[in-house]
């Protein structure tokens, strides 16, 4: 019933011939763990690094999470890797999801990691072949990739986690997970444009963690009525975000928090 939540709504399906080749290093996962690993390998002179990811582009959790208001709750100068190497400067202490994903793409482009990547590709098995001393990676695309080394940076945050509540399987209304935001139903877009499709709707959101805190103001502005369902209250404080001066550093009157806005 909920298997569609694992689909990729952001990249059109496409066909390609199966890969049957060998690389020195296969990197499973193209979020920041995989991107940083791939970049450092390229810097070390390894030219045949292959990123493999189910998503249609790099960025990991920042590829999937495009709900309105999505933003990192860790300071960008700490969170974003390879800023100096790519000549990048965050726009603010805390930056939005679109800027973070753009930086992920910047890394992949700068280090040539797109050239050999297998995106929109899920790994189905990985076995060691003693006879040839290679890992054999098979995918849902029919690929059979041999790799001398394999590193994984898959993480758990790309998979939607549904609440275990009675009635979720029989709810007759429209529902979706924040990591697969259905803008075709709500209207609006990740930049925060009004969600005109909700103007006459009664909307419920389950949870009040960092994700909910970020998207609730947008829902409250657009929906006819908004109901927030909370089990455990979250700690909330003022984020006090500030732009970063490219010639210096932000001046902050207080520390930012995890869940403030």
C-alpha cells in the first residue's frame, strides 16, 4: 500500500544498458559521505571511482527532502564539506535544502564524480569473489560491477518512516510523507510559494520535530485548517539565523538551536 513512497518523484525513469565492468572503488551512497569519500579518492589519484545511488541525483537526504521550509539545523560552515576545495561560501549560518543540494552537485561536478556514476540504481547484492579478489555488485538495473574496494555511505534517512498508528492503512484521504512532498496535490514549490491546493482543505501533520517545525508555518499559511498531532513536545528556541559576509563572518547575538525557526 505504501510501497510508492520509496519511488523517486523527482527524476523521470529512464532506460540504460546494464553495466558490466570493473572499477577500483565503488561508493554506495551519493550523499555527503559518498561525495566526500569520492572527492578524496579523486584527490589521491584514483580516477575510476563509481558512485551508486537509488536517487536520481547526488545529495542523499537533501535530494529527497524538498518539503517547504526544509533547512539544516547545523551551521553551514560546519556541516557543508569541501567548501574551500570547491570555492563555495554558504549564504547564511543555516541554509536551506536547495542550497545544500546545489553544493552536493557542485562537489560531484568539481571532482568529476558524475562521469562514472550509476544513479537511479539500487544495489541488490554485494559478494566477494575469492578467485578474482574482487567485490561483485549487482543492481536492480541488471548491472554486474566488479570493484577492488567498496565503501558504503548509505545512511537511514532516505527511507520514509511512517507512524505506527491504527487506521493508517484505511485512511481514505490524500496522504504523503514529508520526504516525498506531493506538490502536485498541495501546489506551491520547495521555495515556499503558497500551496493553493490546500486552501479549502483540513490538513493534519503528525509530529513536531525539526521537519514539522520547518513546514508547519507554510502549511498554516496555506491550509484552510491545520491540525498538529504531537506525542512528545520538542525543545524549541529562536534560530536567529544571519547571512554570512563573504569578507568575514556572521555576527550572532546568541547561539542557534536545533529546532528554531
